């Protein structure tokens, strides 16, 4: 009976250890401190985090990083909010998405820790990346640590350009004096070759498109809106408000329709059939994390990069917040008897990610542009796939960068509602809008969304 009791107690203790590990902290039952990290559910992000995990654990054998994925961001975060025992220690987020949860206190303010003696030197970070970590325009808190410098670029397929009659010299010289007028002339020439069905198997067919514009991507869409004179946030005296249906915004929508009408970019309904990866588009808009997923030239794709040829270019980043539960969890293990909180362990891991070593690890995988300015020309990323590619496109023209969270003047909860409705506006305009319908048609489509944000002022 005594032996049975001992065995039962051992099982209960073991179960408790594993239950604690599942909650994101504690001892994993093998003498290690467990940190639970929730990441975006993409193959690129998974590969990236696993590389950081591998190297960090080798350096810190008392730590075990457990990775879980976020399938739907708002649903997952709401679950963590209601069931705090399931809340990971570290949570992937973006410059837009973090605001609501930072405002609720789910993500802790790391400013004092970052500025502490054992903190992080932010002087080497791109300034725009630090601004993104704040909750509002006037806030100085840092609620997540940016892990990359991320802006939209054009990725071109030289195979399609050649099929449309461009020579190697012409393609290589595109980066010289690249601007919107030159972009339009290139689109016109591509369209003419495609309409002539010059070489449909290599992307120069009548069903192909010059640009897979990825207009559902907020940083891309808002860049076009701003280039055409639209402004999501209007200023009237000292008051700011959100206006989806101002004359300037409606004119900007019509300018996008004009590109669709000319068949320079695909409409919403056509987009799935005219994709870059299917060799049916000469160019596409994407960010650095999308590059590793592009097929190699074995499939008729031979890539290079160009800056987005617009007056303003959306800049953003993803990164990692430390949850409020990490602050409350105190962990010890057989290998480490110091009673530190999981916030301490989590911060140390994030310090590694944004160190020069951690940044080079991620950059060489093609998934990130380093957030450190000192690595702007580092071979860890400028030689990815080929050093001959125009990698400089990803860091070109920083004076054109703008934070796509242009509604940061508003309260955190209001920002969440604005972002949700703005995302729906993008889809509605492209899906249901009509080039021939004019402003009245677009306005009637968007009025339902305007009503949901008209009460917000700053």
C-alpha cells in the first residue's frame, strides 16, 4: 500500500509539472524552465522561430521553448484573455494588432526593462520601428519588441518580362530612376504584349496581368490610397476623425479602379487566377517574409526586387510581446534554482532574437530584414538567393516610410474597431465596387462602415 501511495504521489507531481508547462511556465518535469511562445501560423514564421529556439536552447540548456501557433488572432487573444492559464509567455504581434491588447494590459510595458542596466540598446533600431511599439501617438511605452524592418516592395519575374519583350539590360536598368510614371509605362508595355498573346506559357498571355497588387494587404492598399491623395484620417482644426468616404478617398478608389480597368492589376474576383506564383503576373507586391515561399526558377520564375513606386510606402513589423501572465509566473528548476519570473526568461530570449547574432540567423533564412541599422548591408540577407539581386529595394527611400496605423491618435479600443472596419472596406471596394459606378456607387457601399467609426474623434 505504501508503494502504491508513493507511486500515486509521483504521478500527481509529474502531472502537475506537465500541466504547468502547458500553461506556459514552470518545470517541464525534466529539470527545465518552460517558456510557451505563440507565433503566427505560417510556415515561414515556424521555421524562423524553430531556428531561434534551437540556438537559444543550446546556449541556455536550462530553458525549453514550447511553440504554439495562432490560427485566428482575435479569437486566440480573446481566449487567452478569458482563460489566463492558457496565455503564453510570449505572443507574436504586429504594429497594428498589439494596440488593443496593450491597452487592455495583456501585454506588459517593457520600457523600464529595456532602458535598464541589462536592457536593450534601441539606438541601433530603425526609429520608425520604435514608434510602432507605442499604443497611441502620445504614448511612450514599448509593448512589444520589433523583430524586423518590414516594408512593401515589388517582386518581379524576369521570365515574364523577357517573354513580353524586355531585354536583360532593360530589366536590370529598371531600378534606375524608378518612379510611378516609369511603372505605368512598364505596365502598358507588359499589357500590350499580354494582349497580343506573345508567349502565354511564360506569362505573356491575354489572361495574365502586369501586377498582382495584393490590395488586401493593408500596407499595400493604404500606400496606393495615400499616393492618390486619399487620407483615412481627416484633420478639421484640432479635431481628427476617420472618413472612409471623403471626396479625396473616393477619388483614390477611382484611381485604383482605373488601374483595374486598364488591366494593369487584377480585380478582386480575378486575383486568384492571375497570381505571380502561377507565372501569370509579371510583378507582385509583397514583404520580405513572403520571399522564401516563392518558387525557384525551375518553375518559370526568376525574381528580382524593386521599390514600391509610390510617394509613400507602408512600413510595419511583427515582433513579440510578453504577456501579463509571464510576469506572474515564477519558475525554478533542477538546473536553475533562481526564483525568476517568466518575464525575466522571456525578455532574455527576446534580447537574443534582436541581437546581431539572432538577427543574422533570421535574415539568412530570407524571412526578415534586420531591425538593426548596423546590419543594413550585412551579407546574412543581402546574399540570400543571390547577391546580384536588388536587395536594397527593401531598405530604399526610408524618407517615404509611413506607419500604416494612421489611426494611432485614437484610443486603443477605438483603433481596434477602426482597423476591423477598414479591413472590411478594402474587401468591399475591390469586390463590389464598379469603375463605371463613380463616387456615388462606392460611397453607398461604404456608408455602413462609416457609420461604425463616425463617432471616433481625437
